[in-house]
């Protein structure tokens, strides 16, 4: 399978859009290299602003540009963009539904060995608690292109979460229907459901292949839009499969799994398991190694599936 950085696809897509729309502006916080935005800066210097390491300022500047009719895309490390600029995101962007697109790069554990200071494991919990902001996490390069185009069309705040590492394809092209707020069932099944997003979609699909050999028919759902959630899809999965396992590259507290659980418990309670990073500073290391350390591997997911199905059958 091909591997490509999703942030590179964002740059390529924005370059195509900026050719026709001169209001598109990219802002970086000394991050044009890590955000893969150098080609954009070189081709469209008049539509690129280097703010420097000043995350609070960059969000405020973007909000001002949006109020003036521009369409700003802020590309900055997720750990700093969401934590340092939380007040500006809440007041300058959310409150007025300002048309600012926040690109949180190198999110989750993708900064690897740099450790807790650079890991972004609270951003989804923080941003989803702020009103009026969509949260989108594409699974591969094809979905990243569609998500970037959709974000550009959407008139309002969007937080797009992007990893640092090359990502294996889960789709074969961008020729499929992508809609913000509408989940995609990647694989059907009735034994139980895995609901996930981003880089862990690939892990879930690989796990489903192993489960099939054990006679487990796993439904895999790509919930690329975390806010608003596709509640209909979640409730349907609960009713039709009777058990749900969520996977996230994020703290298990207040994040994606918690959001799914809120829907399940209020509409159709079933057995659930939330997998992600526990309530501790994540261990440093390469993403796959850290995932495996916390049980997010195809092999371990098979074991978790069997436990969950036993709970389902026991009515727990």
C-alpha cells in the first residue's frame, strides 16, 4: 500500500484551491516545514503569513482575517495550537462562528520520542467542549483531500486533526461520497462494531481480517467527523451488532470514546469498550510501538473483541 503524509495532501489541495480563490490564506507558527506548507509559501507568498511561535496570536490574526472576508487556514502543532490558544479559539473563533480552519498537525502520539510535551492527547476533549467547531480527522490521503475540500466549502470553524507519520491507504481513490458529519461503514458485520477514526482505521480493518478467521464478523465504522457525531450510525450499530468497541489516538477521558458512549447510553445501551491512551503521560516511542503498548494492535483487538462479545452474550 502507498504511504503518504496527510499534511502533504492538505498543502497540495490548498494550492489547487488557492489558485482559484485568492481569499484562501495559510498561516504558520514557524511550522511551514513540519506542516509541509513550504510549497504553498513559495507558490503563493502573498497568501502565506509566517507568524512565528505565537499560537495565541496566530488564532487572533486568523480570526481578524476571517472577519475581513479572508479564508484562513492555521497550520500548527496540535499540542500547542489547542492548549496555548484555547482562549482565543473559544472567544475569537467559536463565539462568533468565525470562518477559521485550524489544522492541528502532528497530533496524538505522532511526535513519538519527544514525549508528553509534544503529544496531543487532550485536544479532542478540549475542542469538542467548545461550541460551533467541527472536528474532522481523515483516515488517509484520499480522505484528507476530500476533508480539506469540504472544510474549505464549509462556512464556519473547523478543527482538522492530522498526524505526523506516513499513513497507509484505507481507500483506493477519492471517488466516494464524503460528507461532514456522516460516518462511513468500511466493513459490515453483526458480531460487534469497531468505531474509530484517523490512523487507527487501518488498524481496525487489519484486526477485522484476523477476527474473520476466528468466526467474528466485525463491523468497522470510520467516524471521520467527531463533532458533530453521526448519531444515527452509532445507534444503528448498537441495535444491529449489540456491542461497540471504540479506538482513539487520544486520552480515554473526555475524548472520542466518551462521545460515542454519551450517544449509546442515552439511546440504546449496549456493552462497550473504550480503547485509547489511559490516564497517564503516554510513553515515548514510535506510534506503532506506543499503540501496541496500550493494546491497540490487530492481535490484541481480537482478544478484546472476544471479551466484549462474551459480555454481550451475558447481557452485561
